[in-house]
C-alpha cells in the first residue's frame, strides 16, 4: 500500500531580499537554497528545501547538493516510511537531511490524504504571529528600523546585536525606552564573551525584554549556564541546541531557560517533532526559528508552529517578509503583516506544491 520513491532531484533557487540581512555572523542579499523534488511511483510529488548557512550548520549549496546526491541511490526504490528511517542513519549535514525529511514527511501526510498541518495534529487554525528581524546596524538606523516596524504593525522585534557590547547596550536601552510598546527579543548570535554577556545582562535587567538569545559561543555551555543564572531575563539557546540530545543536555543541566528549534539544525520535521514532544513533556518554552529560508521549508515550519502552539511561544519565521517580491508564495499559507494563517487547509500540500517548482 505504500508507494515507492521513483526520483529525487535538486535545483538551486535564489530569491532576492528587499534589503540586506545582517547579523553578527554574516551579510546576505539573496535567500539561496537547494530545492529537492521527490517523486513517487504513483505520481505523488513533494518538495523540500535547505538554504546555505555555512556559518551555522557548516553546509553550503554545493555540499547540500552533494550530500543529497550521495544518499539518493540508497533511498530510491524504498517506500517513504523506510526512506525516512534510513535518512536519519546517514552521516550527512543537518540541512541536507532536513530538505529530504520535509519532503518525505509531506509524502507520508499526502498518502493519508492529509496536509502537513493535519498530519501533525493541528487543532487550532487561528492565526499565529511571527516576530520580525531588526538587522545589526548603527544605533540610529536600528532605532529607525524598529520604529518603522512597530508603525507597520509588527510588535515583536528580534533585535540582532553584535560584538561591540557598548553598542549592544545602547541599542537595547534606546529601543526599550523609546519604543515601550515593542516586545523585544535580543539575539547576539554567539558574539559575546562571558564577561561582556554579564555586563550586558546587568545593564539591561530592568528593561522590558522577553529573552536574550545565544550570547556566547555554541560550545560554551558552561558560560551559558552562568549567564542564565545571573539573568532575570530568560536566556534562550539557539546555536547551542541542534538535536534532541543537545536539548536534553541543556535542560537537564539548566544551561538555558528556553530553546530555539530550527529544521535546519535538527534535521527536519520528524526530528523537530521529537524535540517538541520532549519540550511539551518537560514544559520547556520554545521558539520555532529558521535560517533565511525559501517558501517551502518556511511553510513546513509554519505547520509545526500551528500544531505545537502550546509549546512554541515565539515564532521567528519572518523570511517571507524579507523577500523582495511577495509573489514568492508560500505553500498552503498566507502571511499578512506578522499574521500567518493557513490558506488552503483542506488541500494536500503535495498536490498544491508543483505550482512553486
Ligand atoms: Mg538565533
């Protein structure tokens, strides 16, 4: 009854951004990603995507393409469930895995005539809200960008800060004081030392900030723990938490208060589900984030955000808001300002997907 995989192919896609995206780690002007197309013997087709994020997962477009080509022959001819199981035994990068995983999970859903949203057990289809990123820039520009975002109806701001700690403190103070209506999420993307993190935490403790994300290097869990202990504001682990094992370690050792889950770090939808189930059981507050990604992988993350809205307090999926053209449509969703809602809840993504190819 399960259909077998007939072909797996990849293309490289590029979507221009409205303005360059700048964090402590990189500056980019386009979203570039590998799109994988998986076709079954019965004609069912699904897609997956993985962007180049060398600084985070160590993978670029070439290595993602190479990884998929390397494992393809072993997957072809298997039914989708077996392919999904085998995929996660391969030693390839987490983004390449995520691209294949989301296509396979979507096919599993389609075989049971469900959308990914339905397949993941979504109960509540009311809109969810994403934050929007304020890129690292001069203090005045960041304040202006934050003000504009707020005026345009985006009230949850993900503020990207860099190595310069006095700049970081100044930006935070000014945004918090001058824009009291903003809900602020601070992201240092590993840019700070332990000393600077403690300096920052002390300087901003009494400001209205909801969380501070990944102040120190991913591998420095000891410092992360010290900062979490010192800070009244919750500390969120992002680059330090790739897999379920990482999340368990961080939780059991109280290294951070919250976890940022991303498909590209954990290896796809099925792995994100394992982490979310664990978080639900342990009552761990999560953010569902993404890299700068294409419309199909973002849509897969949207499905998770709806299905696990009890666990995911923060949705950081603003990539589509940064695309230059709004015609780079999402699959099965519509995004208006910061509101995300399912657009075709009754239709299978696998059937609607070829329009994006
Ligand atoms: Mg982050």
